[in-house]
C-alpha cells in the first residue's frame, strides 16, 4: 500500500509540473497583468478579469458596495445597453457570470475559442465605460437586498455562519458579510458605487487570466488591442488589517426557524504568507484532511458511523486569503442527541489528535487524496484559471502552486500534531449554535445588524 501511494504521489506531482510549465505572462504598459494558460484538449477558452478589491476594503456604513457594483457591471455602458452583455455572450454560445469575495472581485466568460475577441471587447468596455445611473441602481439594489433575504436572512445555517464570523472577528473587516449588512444596503447610493468603480476598477489593479485552446502570442496581441488603451489610475493603498489575539472562548446562539440544530466551532489560524518557508498552514490543511478529507476520515467514521452522535460532521480550513483564517468544525446532531453531545464528541477527537497524533499510514492517505484532488481539478479549464487568478489577487502568485504542493507533501505527523496543540485551544475558539425555532411560527425579529446574540 505504501509503495502504491508513493508512486501515485510521484506520478501526480510530475503530471502537475508538466501542466504548470505551460503558463505565460506579460504586463501591458497600463499595468494590466495578462496570464495565459494553454490547454488544447477542447476548443474552448475562459476569460477572467480579477480586480484586487473585495468587501474587506469597504468602509463602515457602505458594506456591500463591492457586491453591489458587481451587479451593476451588467447594467450597460455607453455603447452596450443594459442586459446586452449577457445576451451577446449567450448568442455566441457562451456562459458568463461574476463573484465577489472578501479579497477580490472577478468576472468571467466561457465560450468557443474563436469568440475570445468578443469577450475581450465587452469586458474591456465595461472596465472603463460603465453607465451607472440612479434608475438602474434603484432597481438593482432591491435585487441585492432580496438576495440577502433569501441566502442569509431566511437560511438558518447562513445566518448562523454570519453571526459566527461577526463574533470571531472583532476588528478585522472579515467581521462584515460580503453581501453587506441590510442597514447599509438600505442607505447605499449610486454615488457610493460610482466612487468604488472609479477608485478600484483600473487595469493596474486587475489581472486578466485566459485559459484554454489558445496561443499565448495571439492572446497577448488581443489583450493589447482591447485593453491596452485603458489608462491606469493612481490607486489608494490596500490596508493590511490585523485581528487582535483572542483570549477566552466566545459563545453565540442564533435562534431561527429550522428543523435541526447545528454546531460550529471556529479557531483562529494563520494563512499562507511565504509559500517557501511557512509550514503551519500546510500542516493545518493536512489536519483538516485527517478529520474530514473523505468518507473514512475521523469525524465521519467516529461521530457519524460508530457513535451515531451526528448525522453529519465536517472540518475546513482555507490557507489562501489576504486576511487571517479560521479552522472550523461543524456537525448536526442525530435524533435524540444535543449540540452539547456533539461538542463533547468533537472535543474528544481534538484531544485524541493532540495527545496521540496521526499515524504515518493515515498521513500518506490524506496526502495522496489531497494531491489527487488537486490534479484531477485540472481537468477543468475554468478551475485552472480560477486558481491562477485567486493566487495572483491575494499576493501569492501562480508560481507558488508547485511549491505549495511540494510543501504539502513534506508535512510530517509531528507537525500535524503540533498545530492541533497550538491552535485548537479554547482561548482561540468561537462556538456558534443554531437553536431551531418552529417553522410555522412568526419569524424572529432581526436587529439592525442582522442577528440576535445571546
């Protein structure tokens, strides 16, 4: 078994290195960084434009402005009427969308390779010529508020997660939801969105990622043609925010109409800053895999199958972000069990890890699974572009990808045990509980901040 795993890791690692060698980059005179990833397996291409700005760059009172602008980017320019962007991409047989996160905002199109000039022309147009009107904004902000109601206010697990984040982060902007607080959305104006657009949407604050059946030389020529004339802007500094060290466990209860109770435990953890020399984020990645990386991982095996204290249990950790991260554990109690039972069971698994560590065979299985997942994802041209854009936007850069996988494979059992001991401590912990209320009863009144804390 060990020999099979070793050769699997070696084979996957070699395959990845070969694929990674096909990445090309160039920066236009206006500061736009263009990255091209060749993949000739299918006659398709992905265009993604990543702006290095997200909800963590917002100010108090205007939370949600980054996401609101994302919506408004589809409302037309001087030459492309509202809704026409999407219609033209669809008519070309393509798909398009966008997303906003705490760290960045991105726009993408997936279409046949010969239609790349169309996608570039449209995207470059709205980078500089967006038509932001009061009429369109007044309609679209209502759409955003309804999105918040549906995805957060009326979704008990999302509400609990929002409260947990706001409780875990006291000072860091991750305290605020990406979609914004409802009280801010109600006061947001078209001028707020205009200011955000004029401040951050510039070629020297963006990365253009093209992946698919393309030739780099042709892509760079197209990028120069469509994006090259857009003037760069003077950008304000992006602040580096810090979260003070937590001292003492935090607990929060969220009451919401729901069928089942739920528990989430979140521990403050570091993120990757130096891919070559950091090791703790890699060990935390492996730790998450040991607990919940597959169906036979510890939480599923012990809490769900053996003890039957939970109907589901999971662990998560994200080492790739601009700000600090959280190592999370969550579970839904089985019938007849309580959140206290689940918390005790989760704590027992943590104690066993801290005391006994992990076996070498367990460690190898997790590493092989992580590596396999990463390489198999590269069957998707879209994911290849996503990974490049994300790493560029948070400051790590796509060249760190092979280094990160190499360092992940070097994690030892002792390091996994060490990070479990160092970070999975009560002084570092926030516990959120969903207290289910009758589904047929009157909905819980929300405070202005969007939640009630007990």
